[in-house]
C-alpha cells in the first residue's frame, strides 16, 4: 500500500512492512536484526535510520482538534499524546517505542472489547520505552514502571520515567544504566501494587543497590493498583507522592523476610510451573517443569532430542520463551523434526528437498505460527565452553523474559581449558547450567548420554550411576530422568513405534521412582502418553 508503505495478504489477513517481510524470509525475530538485514539488502552501504521525532514517525490523528477520548480518559493531555506520538488505529491504542530516534518496536493495546487479540505488539523483544528519560534524569531521580501508560502518567506530571515493557525486563535497564557515565542520583521504583509489580521492585532494588545507586519505592495513593489509575483518580495526590519519593534522603527500610519471599514469588509470576504437554509426566511433576536443573538421560537413538524438542514447542505454543541450544544436530534438522510432528510427512524427505515447495512452505509456516516465533534454536559456531554458554544465555535474558533453556547435549560441551578430563569438563558444564537456572530462575533441561553398561542387553535398570561422568549430575540436578524401554521385548521390537518409560530417579521437591509410560513414533517425531500404566518402582522417597 503506497499510503503507509505496507503490503496486505488477503488470504491470511496479515499486513507487513519491509522489515516484517525480510525478517520472515531470513527467520529474524527482533527489530534491530531486521533493520540490519534491510540495510544489507537495500541500504547501498548507507544505514537506514528513522531520524524523525515520534510525532513525525507516527502522526497524531486529531478528532475535532482534541485528543482522542481514549487517551483523555487515561488522564493524558494533548501535549503528552503529541509528544510521544500516540495514536488510535483499528481498535488499538498504538504506543511506539523509540530509541535514539529509531522506532524499535510498537505496543498495541485493544480499546474495543470486540478486538482480538487484546495485545498485539511488534515481533521480537520490546525495548525500554522512553529510554531518553535517563539523559534527562542524570544527577536527579528516574522513575521506572512496568507498563507504558504508567510511565506516560509520570511524564504527564513532569517526572522522567522509563517503562520496562514487562516486569521481567530488568536486565535491559541494567545494561542501559551500566553503559551511561552520567547516572541518575536515585531510581524511584513504581511497580504495580500486585505480586508481579512488587517482584519487579524487589529485583530492581537488588540490582541497583549492587551498583551503588540509591532507590526508593513510590507509595501509590490508597486503593490504586498502578500509577495510571492514581493519575486518573487523584492527580494531586500522585504528584505529591512522586515529589516525596524523589526528595527522599534514605533508601526505604530493608524489607522483611516475608517481603523478600513475596517479592521472589512475584518475580516468578505465572511461570512457576510449566506443563510439558505430556499428561503423565506433568502429573508426576506436580503440574510440569519448575525452575531448576533437569537432566534427561538415555542411550543413543532413544529419542531424547525429539522428546525435548516436543516439550520446547509445547511450551512456546503456551506463550513461553524457549532457548534450545543444539550441539549435536543442526538447526535446520530440528526445524524439520518440529515441522513434520504429527503429520503424514517425514523429516528426511523434507530435509532432502523431495517435497514440493508449496508443501514445504505450509509445514514451516504451520510450525512458526504454532510456536509464535518463541523458540530460538541456536547452533554454536564455535566450541561451546561454559563461559560461552553463560555469555549466550545472559545476552538472551537481557533481551527477553527468562526462557526455558534446553541443551542437547551435556557431554558435547567443550572443556573450559586444555588438559581437563571428561569428568572435570562435565562437572564445569553442570555447574554453569545450575548457576544459570538459579540466576534467571528458569527451568534448564539438559540431555545426557549414559555409560556403556546401560547399552548391554539384559543390563540392570539404569540408576544414578548410569549417567556418564555422573559425579556432579546426580548431586546438582534438581530433577533426574532416564528414558528406557519398558521391557526387553520392547528393546528387541523392530517396529516403528517404541514403548518407552520415563523414570524419575531424583526429584528434589517431590517423590522419586515413578515411571511414566510413553509411546514414541520416530517417523512422526511424536511422543504420546503410554497406553498402559507402568507400575511405580518400590521405595518411593524424597531426596533433599
């Protein structure tokens, strides 16, 4: 469309700009990567930048010379609406996010009850909203909120404010502050009054205090759940509360243990339990995966990669970010596995180019839509040492909410230095995975090979000692699973379908010994709950 420089697909109803189109073609999710790709293709050596002010990039639509009634109802003046380029389009309030004059992302919020989805943000990670406020706040007070409307409310009153665009996006703010020489004198934490907002306040307080930056918490007027509600209900009371917080001479009193624990729960939010989609396993794990280190062991070709990949896709379809690090298989091989799961097609013909282009596009498109682009498959281009692993995961978490991390697989992590034994290398890898799980409060699932004894026909059922170089695995893992054949007859069965069992060898916060039956169809890349319930092993106990 010449008017707004977009194209529209009447088949699927989607509208794309040049960045969306190039991003889809090159499988890019974040806006900076899309911009670099567009520059590479069409920039002619010159960097394409949006240097206009927000009001020029997103023109304000006047209604009779007055602000849109929606923004007026949120307590925002015409001057604030124009200043930040806010518009209403197609039933959405459009909130552009600018950094250094470049529109990095857009937040769309439905204002019509009939419009779905309720939130429609641009693809990729959201940037900090109004990051320019950090320059204005140098040597003074900077307010930090979770949502854009809360930060707009503070700007309406004249206070420099940044919105994280998500309570878990604290890492991006810390990076921005660390990069600045002139820092704010203090930071005012203005999270919502709910658990997630208080969790954001607690996490920011820890990180700011560690950097020597004083902070205080904005005391919202009684009965107000967030800053924007306070602006609408009692503008004068909010103004007074902001002035008091900005003028405070001391950091707020240290929180009690009860406060700390509630803040911890708030940081975890709704991601505390994450169903895998395999009903038997979820039931055995009290709902699904929890934050901590899980190690999944199996002999070669049992299907552990396919099982983890199916879990990853299920979590992504439910709205979770996933970082899947693959050392053994290529990224495209994993995409093929996911694309054919449960269909009549097979991964090998898809990879060999034996399917029609229309069929290939359909399979890949269905996979992308199902997972919502929330699975990042990363194939390291250099030996994956523990330090390299730390760098990659930390960079990902700085751009996104904490993901579910998958590693395939443990024994392929490279030694940190020359001369390390296999056991030392495995111990260092496990220690780093455990540290990442704690630091980002996320589930980490790593595949592991088993020792040679587990491969022999008639060998004893794999136990803790079956894990190759298992010294740190059995002690550090919070959850230890082993995938095995249900019976010797299943081991000898040459049919496509495999009858397997997933046994819980260790569960730090639950019962051990339960065996979850699974049926695996390798050609379909599909795991299902087993038809027959396997009897639990004797001696159920808890390992602390």
